[in-house]
């Protein structure tokens, strides 16, 4: 989560979603959809979302007003992925599934006991079973390095063993499935020539053990931001967050509009409000 209260309000509380996604991000989401439908077809029983809508309809909904070329491109990337990993020795057991627990279950007898009943959730791309163990699998679509055919080297020591999402998922899912063995990141290079790899996240034990307490403090921060309310206000903007490593914040045209009227116009034209998001997301 970002450190801008306005962003939190617009994204999580008011649920404003950009109508025009950056094509790289949307392509990644479409690839997720293709893989979700592929693996969900192997589940028994089939997930509700799978029965409610077929893949092509889901892709059209996801595409919205964006470039239609992204759909065949996403299908091609996901076919290449499935060819590359055709020998996977495991069986899918859940797809795009949400898991829930509470702060108190994760971090018993922690400080601020008033937070114990707060929900902590996560959504997992794919859960698989093999040799009596369960693995969580997450796809990460990336562009690759300019001028290079292969994915950049996986440097586990730097950022990836600290992947917050992996650490939270492991803790949350292990509340309901204790024999989760680990978290695997499947990297997908979305440009030709395609490239893929598979890497296990290996957090250090001490850090892993301290994650539930960190979650407690993160939930506290979320509640503080939510208490500020969803109504936009310049006082709640953290302009230092507007431009990040992966480009500008989605709401930059809104927050940087010359006056309130123009800002409202940006919201009306460029965003839709998601009322009840449903899997796959
Ligand atoms: S554009 Fe800047 S101020 Fe506005 S929500 Fe994003 S980070 Fe916050």
C-alpha cells in the first residue's frame, strides 16, 4: 500500500479504477485471466466465477475500452507459458482463491488487542499439490531488459526474498492449510522472444517470524487512513508519492488538475467505480 492517504481513499475506499490501463499492466492482467481459466478448468468443483463467465467474456470485461490487440497477445503469452511448464508434476487445488484470517490469529497476544478481530485477506493466483505438500504460485509479468532476450537474472538475495506479498500469503494461507511448503514466483517475459522462470521465495526465518507483528502495525495504519474518510481533500495528499519507480500514480491527472471542476471532470471521464470486485482480479 502506498503512503498517500488520498491514493488509499480513491483506490480502496471509493474504488476508482482507471478506464485506460497502461498496456503493459493490462496485458499482465489478461495473461493472469488466461492462466486462471486454464487451471480452474481442472478443479472439482469448479469455482463459482469460472461457471459465471467464460474466458472470452472475462477478457472483454477486463479489456474495457483498451486496445483489442492485447487479447490475442495475452493468449499467445499464456500458451507459451503453458508449453514451457507442460511438465509441471503437480495438481492444481485452487485458483484465484481468497483466504481470510484475523490479526489475533496471526499474532496472538500482540499489542493493541483491539485489532485482534480485524480481517487479513490475501488472494492467491494458484495453489498446487505434489508429493504431499502444497505450494502457492504467483505469476509476475515483466517486460525484460532492453536489448536482451532473456529475463534478468533472479537475484534472490536482494528484493525477492523480502517479497511482502509472499510473506503475507504464506502466513495467511497456513492458517487454513498448514502443510503449505512455500511460495513460487513464475516470471513471465511478455515480449517476444518469450522467457519464463520459476523461483522459490526463501525468507530468513527471523524475518518470517516477525511478519505477523508487522501485519498488525500495517492494519493499524490502514485503519488510520480509512478513518480519514473517502472524501478527497488536498490536505491528505502526499505529493512525494506522485511519481514512483514504475511511473506516475494513476490519479496524477486528478490531483494535479488546475481546479476542482477539472479534477471532477478527470474522475468522471477517466475512471469507473468498482462496486463489488470479484475473482479473478
Ligand atoms: S497523484 Fe499523488 S497526491 Fe494524488 S493520490 Fe497519487 S500519490 Fe497521492
